[in-house]
């Protein structure tokens, strides 16, 4: 089933970590397996923020010698960053297996990302000037507490509560997905793509990489491919309505925009609230009600609809 | 086998079969008065009014509270702050004036038979699914599958409604003040639908019977849905319904189009199961 949510403050910042946590917690019944956040903080023009992990949560619980392995993996990541010319300015260990680095790097991002992910067990969740992508097993409150998201200020955010149906319960199959290797692009999705393998093979032939077997990752890679070819976000999303087969409602975020798209059968729910300075959307209205307990006007977007809002 | 009492419903031609066994015992008590009331329904007084705040109550508690108040004879109940929770006000088989001050989530007021419900906010997907009688009036918008499989009563939304409005509708009336999404009236079998605004693609797809009136643009008709001539009877019925629910411009219905089943896909007969057995 899965639940998705998004919000964007237009022209101002707010505690989006707290807001999105409340929205996603109210959608727990739609997906209790894992929860993910893509939060957009103040953009750092000449620095990148990288969120990555060196093991899955389950590995840490049950793996033999996993702590030594994680230590080795992290040291290798550090060495490779240095080798590629990236200068780490701030290093934070968030959990046993998850890290947040702020670094300077001025070369091609794809080469750097590929070199780091070549380290066994290492997976980059996101790299961006504003984007920070956090996902882990458990409900929104648990993940938010674990990663200290309760005071995260920013302009916009998207999130996901996952009910695993077609792939494993692990972090790599959790949403949101980063549109690798393009900084600041992330995707959440509710639905099922029926031409997943066909599209995946086509995108792999074009040089894109997939970290999971989750069909939602395809949308992130699809958007990344479109951006790579110089297409704008709205054009890519409008094209996706006809090229992606199946039932879906998805939300995309970039450094300064938030967009949503709904399939031509309108088979997956989405409720929207829109005012001059704030837009919120979710699979169920009760998620929006966690921000606005008073009466507000909401509506369902229609079939084949694509909407984009700037921050 | 007990002999059946001739009810009014028999005079109306609703029962031509002699029902036997358990079915008869459960549904046809010869001693029961012909009041069409459920054994679990209560006498209520519409002048006896109460209200409660649902802000901190779960769905189950809210529904139980409504039932308890009905049991106490309250005929008018106001539920404040429903907070878009799911499945509120479902399964009410009683005369009742029920007001929700706010919005409902998914599957609101489903399976009702009799109450008059008014919702000041919006409703989510599948509002009034399988409704059998009564009225439901929504002041704002509604989600998809609005009035799915309703069998009777009047279901009214003053705003816009999502996709698959009136899917599998088997009776009653659905009135939409604004527009509807794709596949509205899909597999409709009976009843009437009024869409004052635009209708999305594939309107009335595979409808068996029933009538859809559209005041705005129709993006496309579905398979076997065809336009029919508006009669004076249709127009007077439309005016009356729109006036009843206080829609603007109720006197002007000349621009409405009437959509019915082309019946080219019909491949079944009208025989009752017992008659079919005889034929076979």
C-alpha cells in the first residue's frame, strides 16, 4: 500500500523535520516496514552533504565481525574521498552504520559516487547541496529520533512509509530514492510499475545503476536520465505519465521545487492542500491534518495530472 | 414450511418466489409489522439534539458513541472535529440527523440505510459505499469511488469529485456540483447520476443501465455509453432534484446531456434465477 507525503514552504524556512515526522507517523498504517525522509535544508553553494551507510540494520544485528567490517568500510570510504580530491569538513556518525559528511569537491560527481559505492557494503543515500536523505527500518517517530530530525529546518521535504510487497525489508529498498548521481533530486512513490524490467534494462544500457529491485527506484533513475539529457523536471514528469506503465502516484523534489504526478487511471490516492505560502500533500488527508488541525480546503488531483511548486 | 404473509412488498411484485428454509426464517417473520425497520433500530426524537468532540477519539470510539446516543433516543447528533479519520458514521440503519463539522477520511458513512447526513468539509475515497437509503450532503470536495455500488438514497457533493464516481452503482441518485474524474459511472447498473460540471474520460464505460446527466463537457464516452434525448420528464426531474439540494441555476437544465447504456454489450437475459432453471 505505502504512504507518501510532501510539503513545501514558499519563500521561508520552517521545522520541516518535525512537520514531516508528524505527517508520516499518521500514515504508519499504510506502511510499517520502513520510513524515509528527503529533507531540503539551507543550500551550501560550494559544499556537498553526503548521507551514506556502510551496512544494513539487519547485518549489524546478526553479522559476524560486522563491527570490524564497518570500521574497515568507513576507512576505505575516507581514503577514497581523499584520493578523489574531496575535502571532508564535517563528519558525523549518526548510527552504528550511517554517516553524514559535509565536504568540498569540484570534479564529476558520478565518478566520486561510483568509487565510494565500489566499497563493499557502502551505499550513498544522497549527495546534494541542500538534500539530506534519511531512511531506516521502523516508523517515522523511531527513524526521526534515531537520526535527530526533530529540529531540521528547511524549505521542503518528501517522505515515505513503506509496506514491502515486491522487494525486501531493508534500507536499500526503502524510499525516498536519490536520483543518482544528480545532486538534490529525490523521489517517493506509491504504486506498482508493470514495465519495470523493460525500462530498467533500457536505463542500464544507458549507463545508470540500480541499487535495489524496487520499482520505485526506476522513477528516480528515469528522472535522473531526463535531467542528464537536458530535459526540465516538468517535461520529464509529463512524459513519465505515458511511458511508465502501471498504477502510481509519485512526488519528486529538487533543490528548489516539489512536483507530483498521478497515473492516467488515478488509481493511487493523493490529497492536496495549497495556500499562497505553503503546499502539503499526502496519501491521506489525516497526514495534512497533523499540521492543520483546523478546517482547510483540500482536493484530489485528477488522472494524468502533473503539478510543480517552487520554494 | 410456514406460510408466508402477504406483505405490501408482495403487492409491489417484489417477491415472486416461495422462499424456504433459513432464508425465510431470518428475513420473513409473519408476525413482524410492515415498517421496514431493522430489528436493531431505535426510536429517536429529531428534536433531541447532542454534540461531541471527536478530536481525541479513535474511529471505533466515535462510531460506538454515535450508536450509544441513538440508543438513548437522540435524533440529531453533531460530531465536531472528525479530523479526516476513516470509516466514520458507517453502518447506521436508523432514522437520524447526523452532522459532521469537518472532513471525513476514506470509507465515510458507508453501508448506511436511513440517516440524513451532512458533512461540512471534504470526504476521502469511497464515501457512502453501498449506501441503501437516506441522504448524504457534502459541502466541499470528495475523493475517488464516490458512491461506489450505492443502492438507494441521495448522495450529494457540492464540490468536485475524483475518479470512478458511482462505479457499480445499483440505484439511488448521485449529484455532483462540480466535475468528476475518469471512468465515472463505470459498470453502472441502475440509478441516476447528475454531474453539473465536466466529466472525465470514459464516462459510463460498460454501463448496463441507469442514466447520467452531464451539465458540462464530456471528455469521452466509455464503451457502450451513448447520448440519448432529454425528455420533458427528465428536465422536470433534474430541476426538482437540483432545487431540493439548493444548487444554483436549478431552473436552467436545457444544457444537460443525457447518457444511457447502448446495450450492445448485453449478453444476458432478464430471467430470475428460478425461471432460468426452468428454461435450462
